[in-house]
C-alpha cells in the first residue's frame, strides 16, 4: 500500500530514483579496466617499498609538537524562485591548530578530559561569496567581467585574521608572487580581451591598463579563473578553483606569520597540512610554480628543514590502489611506497608517466601505511627543485628531509572520524563543512541581501 502525500495524492516514485541501480547494472555488463581492481603480480613493486625500520625516524629537534590543518568547502544555490539560472556561491577555508602534546597525553589518560581537548584546538575561518551565474556585478557586463570585478573587490576586502596576521587576500597574492617578507611589486596578467594577445602585463596592486587595447586589468586576473566561467551553467568548477586558491593563500599567510615571528621555534615545530594534494589545477595552475619557489625560498632561510608542509589525499586512484595493496598485505604497517614513474604508469594507466604532475603538483606523492594500519597518501615538497618533471622528477625519499617528521605526525594523530583520517584534518574539515540544509538556507539569505532579491532594496556592492 502506497503512502499519501501532504496534499492527499498518492506518493509516486522519483523519476530519477532508479538511476543509481541502472547505472551500476550497465557498468556490471560493460568491459573496462581499473588498475585498483586487480593488483596481480607485485614482485616489481617490492624494491620500491621502504619497510618499517629501514626508513629513518625523525631526530629530536624534528619531533613536531603542533599541527595546523587547512581545509576548504564550497556551495552553490539557486536563490531566485522562478529563475533557476540565478546561482549564488560561497566558499570558505578553515585553519585548525592542534596541540599534539595535549592530544597524545589525552590518548594515554584513563579518562579523556573534554576541556583539555577543547583547549588544544583553535580554529579560524575566512569566507567569501559572490553571484556565480545568472546575476552580475552591474548592468551591461558579461559573466566573465562580472567575476573579474567581484574577485578584485573580494580580494581587497577579505582578510586572513589570525593573531598578528591581518592581511587581505590580495596582500597574500602579491606575497606569493614575491619572496618571504618581500611581496612582489606587480603580477603578470594576460589581457582578458578575446581580441587582444598581450601576455604577462605587469599589473600593480592598484590595477592597470593593457598597453595594447587599454582594457582595464585587475591584479586578480593573474588567477585566470574568469577563463573557466560561462554564461550557461552554475560555474561550480570556477568556484572550486577559487576555493583552492583561497586554501593556498591561507597557507601562505600562516607559514609567513610563523616565519616572520618565530622561525627558530614555532615554524620548526609545526606541521602544516592541506586537505588534498599540494597541487593547483585549471586556469590558476601557474600558481604551482609560485608556491614551489616561495616555500623553497622559505626553507632556505629557516633553520633546520622547516617549514614542514604536506598535503593529504582521502580519495583518488592512488588511494584506491594503496588500499588494495594493504588489503593484500603488500604494504604492512610502517611501510612507505616510493611512487616513481613505473608506479605512476601502473596506477594512472598513462602512456606518458613523465608528464604526470609536472604542470600541477608542487609536491610529490608517497603512499604510507601508518603503524595502526591506516592508508595515507601524503604529498611532500622537495627541499629544492621540482617534484615532477619530464625526466621523472624526484621520486624520493632522498630530497625530502621533512618526510620522516611528517610520517611521525601521521602515526601519532590517527582519527576514527573518517576512514584513514588524522585528527588535525578532521578538525579543520569539521570547521569548514557546511551543515546539511542549514548551509543552503543561510546562503539564500546572504544572496537575497547582497543581490536585493525578493525585495525593493538596492543591491549592495
């Protein structure tokens, strides 16, 4: 017997409720190759595994005592009833500081003290919002120009505010294009006009004009996010690129703060963790090179091996393959898999493994099975040079002096909040995540206020 809906009509099945079952059935009948499905003979892989005990433990000065994890999230919502093309977007990045000493003490205690746990964690958040489709910064401009104008306004007004750090996103963007402690005076911008071919125009903090066509140029045009924006669709991909840039700039700000204020102590004892790989994709991918140069310059001016920076992946082909290796006991607790070109070729099923990562990654992937059995895929920055290049890059572990201390933190901070998780990332994710239902309701209210939707008010800039 079927249920009745609130208006008394019989309940009917959703027109798309069967799609998951149908697609799975089609996939079961199709023939395709998945590298992680069948591990096969792994004798070729054994020499690439550093067994527990073969890999050096961190020396005492490299025993990190705190961690700062950075995670971002984004959401889009159709905010105008009757006009589904009007889409508003929101992105945010959270940073979570975790005192590892307190966490380890609580782990060994008979009864966990929730107050101590609360005091061991501090979080900060930076957020931004803008119309992403169907609504514009002003009359008479297309969606690409609207995004450009909105990004310029957002980057000038939004700040990363943590203790003594109080810099706008635009400040941090110029810092990334310079050196630690010395922001760049200009950034290289390609003219966004479709009829102009001017490249790498030097644009100052105030903005400028294209020397060829006189188009107004914003310093945020260096991100090239507007190139991915279209008049049709929700532009969720462009918002995702913007969120990745936001995460990178938060990392730049926090590492620079410790580099300037306490490079001999706090910077040397803190691990910075980005949720996801150390990589930049899409139009902003050129920031990969800037991030590599910036943080390696910081390394050369920091005592010891700091700063300690890694990315952590929770999903993807590398993670799937690693879990299969652990399931078949190819990787045992404490083992590290060095992912050279041969490994990359098998996992990604690519014909050209030398091209992998060289345009997007500023860190190198490793596979680690923690001592408690968790599978982790960290991305670690080399001390100098590129992690990936046409010659195969630096597979490691030589050239990655921060790796032992990073793996030590991974071993010490296991979390059961999600599969193969670690505590700092779990905390940052909890801060950055949007609550189901409430998140979209709040976004609608923000959009109505900013765009003047549903009222006679004038839109706010």
